[in-house]
C-alpha cells in the first residue's frame, strides 16, 4: 500500500489534516520541525527537535489500528528505535 505525503512545515504550519483523494489509500501530514520541551527517560527536560505528523486513512482499505501501527513504525524509524 502506498502512502502519500503532504507537508506544510516549510510554510510554518505546525499541524494540519491532509485531505484524502481516492484512489489514495492513505495520506500522511507533516508540520514544521521545531524545538519543543520533551521529557527524557530519566525524567529530565530537554529542548528536542519534533515534528507533528498525522495520518488520514480510507477505511475501505484499512482501519484505525492499521494506521496506528503505521505511525508507530514511522516514529520508531525516525527516532532510531527500529
């Protein structure tokens, strides 16, 4: 299954919902990359580079659980956990 990507981060948009146009099965939205407060594993606080992403899925192709697994895998790859 292919997933389209829509990014408005370069225009300073932090978060948005991408519109899905059939026959696309899914589209991921990506906002701007910026430093935000994040808690470390030991409870400390750091300024981490983050990017908010979202996923719109055609439920005739997949369900929310499939989308959640996709986003978890994507985050794991970006964060270096996978």
